[in-house]
C-alpha cells in the first residue's frame, strides 16, 4: 500500500464530506479517524535506544518537532499535578561517531499526560481528531499556546558525563499519534537534534488498559506503522525506549542519544 501523506488524507476526508453530506458531517470524527489509521509507514527503520549500561551508541534519528513545543522551564521533575504511572528517564548525550559524552548541552522534553493532554492547549482536542485538525492544520506546524499551563515540560543541562534525568509520567495517547515523548538537544543555543522517543505497543497496552487514568481511553489505535507524523521521517533509529517495570515504584528508562555536534 502506498504511504499516506497528510495532504492525501485531508483530500480524502474532504472528498468524503462532499459525497456524504449531512450524514458524513455528523460522523466526521469516525471518518477522519478511519482515514488517519490507513496511514502505511512502509519502509520504516526503527530500533531501540541504547541504554546507559550498554557498551555501544548510535546516531539518533531526528523526528518532527510537532505543533505543541513551548520553551521549557529548567527543572528535572515535570509532573506537577498530573496523575499516572511515574517514570524516571535518564538520558546521556554523546558526540558521534566517537561516543564521547557532551557536557553543557541542554535537553528539552515535552509530552502529553495520561489522558492525551498537552499543557498550554485545549484539553478537548486530545481525542477529537476534527478539533485537532482545525487547531494545527494539515501541516502539523507549531501552534502558539492558548493557556499558561506548563506541566510535563522541562529542560536540563548535561553534567560532565553528558547525563540528565527527568522525573515524568508514562505518556498517554491522543489523535492521531502513537505514544511518544518529544525531546531536543541544544549546544550553545544551537539546535543539534529534535526527535521523539517511542514505545513497544505491548508495553503501552500494559499501562493504557489497566492503569488509572490511562484506561479512560484504553488501547491506542495508532502505532509506528500508522503514525502519520512518522510518515515523513521513516528513519527512527535509536528511538524505542524499553522501561523497566515495577508495580509499586516508578518505571526506569534510559537512553544514549548520539548527535553530530556542530563544529
């Protein structure tokens, strides 16, 4: 099946509206959701992020920034009042190809909460694809924040060993994305990498189907194979996180992020 682009799915949706009239309009979310799930990321190259304990590193693939980036406050704990499965995420920034730690780099992180809500934006768009489309458009370019909330956003400077650590939550999901965490790396105020961490669908289901408040929305219908944002960036090497599970303690996740430092 040919890979579906944003332009193609939008044109298909508008065509469906024209053919179906009022009935289609009343079911616009169902139809748009159906079209979105027809995305086919054929040729996707994806691999796990090396953990801090691993003796190797990789050049981490870039991914789109997305529409919901806001400059983050400097802090390691980003949960604020959000509820969900806590996760400690440790990241090491390395210069490639030497795999040498980079001190003094800034790592910014942003993500949705357990119910698919991004701070700074309307809560109702998370599971209403039509409202999401109206807000961000078909291009998915950056949208100015609409409120002052800033939960699940933070930035840290790497230490002498290239390390930062965030106390966050396992992400929920929203239309039309697979669960993910955004991050970017800056050195001397120059952006060196913008990307996203992803998760195995089975691990996501373990949380989304059984933990509060994730199970309000249950299993995510989107994955790496039909995620429309990935359709334009099929190189996803070093981006799958494999957190260590604990029933009573926060999840533990780590990743080595390899970048080409600017000269």
